[in-house]
């Protein structure tokens, strides 16, 4: 038996819950922070020793026991948080336990399928599993299919245990009967928000086929589980969970995404910078006017506004506790206890981002963002001040019918000096189902128009390749074609041809949706054919002249020990 060294100190074995993940759902298993407590296969433990894992991340400590118990799992976490490790290690452990699958029907179908949105992700997961298995690759048959999959047909017919595929490619293999889903026990969607929203029809068809197999073999005593992992909680992810994942365990490493899942209401107040304090005063007046008292927290980044807010609260005769940025932890906790224990009014606690996590508060009902923090983590920490009131839509609420339900509200004061945050706020408001003020919508339209007409910004690569960008709100490139993007034609006809018939020669195929062609001929309706080969010759010469200029050349310095090959390619100039 492989022994893994303990990674947590004995005097502090469990991380601070106020800094860890947020787990939702019913009857979630207890987290396992010591690697020796996780019943991994010895091959997986050997991989852990080889890779010298420094510590178990909180997301993994909660996801691993849930997967090993066969629960449906949803993991929402930011990039670089160990998403792939969270599900691959327990999944490989389960697949290596061959005795659990003896009751499955005979066939060549996989026991586990990992759906991914891109071939790059498929390659990454495939290499990860092969590295984990080391010299014991024969114990687990792993295959990946995407794009032109003809060379994968024979390995699929021989059978595999773990199949990594894009949705479209998997459907083609199922239609041609090269593989089957009647033995499928574990389905993973890696990048679930992309899969369910950009490949909706394909994912729905895969789930339909899988559902038919589940109905056909529902009497078999084997575990069936669906695991979804992504970066954001969206309407598409929620719809998939509701349709296919009953009683799941949800693990959020992002507090911002946990707030979106928890139904925190986002309310935007647009104002000019000189109206900042007056807008805050009007908001507090409306909160104090209601009969039901609520615990309010005002969070801000710049401590220079603390004095002004303190004076405003005193002038309004509002019971408030103001925490200064240099306050010690004991003082912070003391002021937080006084605010928490206050009843009979709507107490207000004013705090800067530096002391938010030190508060150890999760019972706030209203959070007012006086300004916007400089990171999503800090913004999520503010929202987590209302964590106890997040609505867990997947939990069992029996016996809590008489409990008072609190709807957490987040008020955002957006001034004309916070334009850099408007774009990212828009995505959050859309996913939260919030109302976007007309002034904010007008501002966003103006910003997009200005960005798309900025000649200094390069045209988005996705627009060039696919005709559209799936992440236009966050993409900093330009998404509109301008006259500078077109090649000037000496003739008086438009370029590139927008209508008519073109004749092309395919020069290179990168993928099923990306290839390079040479325009040979164009014929518009009712006009004579135009020979376009001369344009290709002109473009080739222009590129050669451009690259011959030393200013346009970038030297390539090789690392020691590597070998390079220089290949000279002479492009065809004639048909």
C-alpha cells in the first residue's frame, strides 16, 4: 500500500471555512483534507507522490469523496484551481476497480466519457491520464476522438474504458456504430457552460441516446453518475442540472459564482461622482423606511471615503460600526459582534476590502458596494458576507417551511469614474437575471461602438476564423470589419467578393472549420468571370517585401539541447 505524506499540519488540520469553498446540495460528504484518508488506487497515489502534491486544495477535498461515492457532482471554479485533477483522480480510481463493472453488458463501449468543447482540451486530458498511468497504460484503455476521427475507428472497435471526445465527433461515432453508450457509467462535461450553450443540440442528442440506454438497462446494479465542471454558473448549466442531475453535490471555489447560484439580487444605481454620497443617502433612507429591519454592510476599496461615510451615517442617526483599515483582528471581530447582535433597527457596518475576510460574517442581508474592487475575488468576498442567505435550489428544504426566508440583495453604486468595470458587470447582471438600467445599457452600446471603430485595435481572430466571437463582452479585440481590413482592388469592384460564385483551391486544412484557400476565379450575377490569381501573386510579393525588411523580422533563439528544421516552401503562382 502506497503511503502519502500528510500535507496539513497537525495543529491546523482544516482550512479556515471563511476562506474555503462553498458546498451546496443535500447530504454532501465530509471533506477529506488528508490524502491518506482518500481511498485512491495505489497507481493514483504513486502519481501523487511523483508529482509531489504540496497540499489538497479545498475544491478537491470536497469533490473527491462525492465522486468516489457515486454522487452527481457540479464543480464551478476559476481557472488554475485544479479542475481536471478534481475529477480525474477519483474517476481513474473507480475505473481501475474492475469488479464494480462485472454486471455491465458485453461490448466495446466505454465505461466513462469526458465531453470537451475543443481538441486542445481533449489532448490535455488524454496526456494527463497517460502520465498518471505511467508504465501501466494497459490497465486502462484510453481513447480521444475529435475532428477527422477515421484513424480512431479501429481502437474504438477494439473497445476502451475511458473515451475523451467532442460532442459532434461522439455523435458521428454513435451513428456509425463504432462505439456505444450501453456500458457508460460516468459522464463528465468539462467546460459545461460552453458545451451546453454553444453545442446545445449536440449535448441534448448525446443525453437522449444515453437516456435511452439507461431506460433499457435500468435494472443493472451499477452506479451511474454525471459530473459537470466549468468556470461560471449560467442559465444553461442550471437547466442541464435540473434535467439530468438529481440531488447533486455542488462545490463552488468562486464565491462570486456561488452568489449567482444562490440568487443574490443585483441592483445597479447609476450616478455621477459628485452625487456619490447623496445616492448612498437615498439608498439608506429607502432601507431604513421598511418595517423589516435588515443587517447592512457598506463595502469599499478606498479608505479615504470612510470619514465621509461615517459623517453621513451620524447625520442620519443610523447605528453604525466603522472598521478602519489598520484595525487589529480582535478589534475587527469585536465590532462585527456588536453589529451582529444589534436588534430593533437596521445596523450598518462599514468595512474596506482589506478586512472583509477577517470579519467572519456570513449573515448580512444587504451589501452596498460604494465602489468596485479591483478583482473578482474581492467582489466575491463581499457577496459571501451574505452566504447564510444564499438559496440552495438543490437542497432538501423539508422541515424548514416555517423558517423566515431572506432575499439577499447587492446594491452597486456605479459612477462615471468606474467605466472600466461596466463591461464585466454586464455579464454578471445578465447571469443574475438583474434589470440593466437604461443609462448603463446606453453606455455599454457606446463603449462597444467605440471599440469596434477603433483602428488601433486588431480584428478579433475568432471573427476571422469563424465569423463571430463567442466571448465578445470580454474580448478586447475589434469585432467589426472596417475599410482598412479589406485589400484594395485596383478595379472598381468590391473586395472580398460578397456575392456571386467563387472558385478556390484549398491550400491547407487546419481543422473541419478552419482551412486556407486561394481565390482563383469570381463571377458576379450577370457579369463575366474575373481571374483572381494575379491578386494572389501580388499578395505573395507584398508579403515577401514586408518580411525582407529587418524591422519586421524577429530573431528566434533556440533553447540549448533542442533541434530545429528549416523548411523552404515555394507557393504556387500559377494554376
